[in-house]
C-alpha cells in the first residue's frame, strides 16, 4: 500500500504535530506534504523524513507567519500530486483536506476541527486577534470566499475520521458528512504514575492564548490565594503576569521530564477552556492526578465526573472558585485516573488506525 500524509503547516509543536509523528512512525516510508515546514519549530520530529512543501515556503515571512497568506493556501494545497498513492491521510483543521486526488485514491481526512475562523467562531475571529474594526469589516468577503472553498474541499474527502464526538457534531453540521471516531494518541509512557504525596499547588498547562481562559483562572486564584503554577508560553504572557498576584507562578516552557514531575506533584489540573479534544487533562490523569475542568468540548469525553475530576458550568472566576472549594470534598484514586488515561494511549490509537485502514 502506497500511503502519504498531508498537514497544513509544520511550523509549530503541538498535538496535531505529535499525531502526525505517530502516523509517520507507523509508516516509515510514507512522504509528508505540507504548505510550510520549519524543522526547528517542530523540534526535529520529522528530521530525516521526506517532507514536500508548497510554493509558499519561499514567500517572505510565510514560515513564521502563515496567517499572512490565507488566500493563497487553497491554490497551494491543490498543487500537490498524489497520483501514485493508494491512500492519502490529511490531518486537517483548515486547508489540508482540500487536496485533489484521483478516483482510485482513498482520501481520509483526520479532522481536528472544521476551521473555527470560518464557521462557528467567524464573527469573533478578527476581534480575538486584535484586528481593528475596519480590517475586520474588510475581511468579510475573504471569509465568505474561504468558507465556500472549505465546503467544496470537504466534498473531496472519501472518509472523515473525527478526533472527538464534539468535533463530529461540527463535521455533520457544516459538511453534512458522517465520520468515524478515533481519539488522538496520548503518550502516557512519558507521564508515569507516582505514589508520592501531592503538594498543595494547582497546575495549568498550555499555550498562553486568549481562548484558553488563563485570565479567568488567574482571577479566581487571586481571590482564592492558593498556589497556582502555570506552564507554557505565548502572546498573552505579559498581560497575564500583570494580572497575577504573588501566589501565582509562571514557569514558561519545561521539558517533558519536568512537566511529568509537576503533574505528579500537583493537587489538581485546572482546565477552563473548551478544546476539540484536549491532551493536557489526559497527561495529568496518566500521572494519577484529577482535573477541575469546564464542562464543554472534548473534556466531557475524557474526564469521568467525580471519579477522575469534576466540572464547572461557566467560564467565570466565580465558577472556578466554587469548583476548587468543592474539590476538597472529594477523594480521587490515582489508579483510577491512570486507567482512564490508558484508554487514549498511543497503542490504542495505532490499533485503531490499522483496523480502519484494513491492514
């Protein structure tokens, strides 16, 4: 079987890139196609692999600022030639599913999400990025064009695989397409469980961007006056540091070994955002620690209420304060947390991929 992988842009390091890395490891000779590639930014995950890039790779600033060229991305993704492949798997949150394949080629889209900036979040997109009103207004025809292209691109896919039921609902809503559930891989081997007693701090982990609601949690812990450690970096760092009181510590980015130690030592992970899946809660549970999460998105599919964590209903400081106070009344089993995380392991992911590829 001749197989190839497609990814939008390999210029950062996150869950999508880790998923592609697992797939690439499963099929060592399969080439990778992507609009843009930065080996350093992906931490060498694909070093030594055949990585084919689009003409955008040579455009000024494109590798670091792919958001400058949205109008050219449909054209760029359609230029790749997949005529020699039996199966092409696109890992897509926006443009990758728009590839053109021959009738005999099986195109599977592993859909991370329909692009939020075109669909459910299109009205908020420019505002979230701080664009002035005139730019947001002028961009509406562009958004409309890309939305039409995206819908057309979805019709080119032979099979959709979804990363969560939460994403599956949007695939059905916007594309009117069925999908098969395959949860993304979580490398739980990096986060062993420990019998050590937890320390009295709470933990947050992730990229410091607005939708992850770090500011809401910080306001809550300012009032609670409880220790909160924050691991991650991003454009919101400066603003969040100004907002935080002395009980809140920013640790920036840390190694996997350090991250594991912080997971194992925490009283609980705090997770106030709505994610399409959400790997961080599973890393915490793999380490034997429970999660205090917003009831929304993929967290509802991975956290077992009152067994591996608790939920709060609104993304407000008041709701987090109430949940943290409520949390002290529960006793959570580290073993139970670990067992739940194992359901989403890399081994389970591999078995599902081979099963649904009929290998």
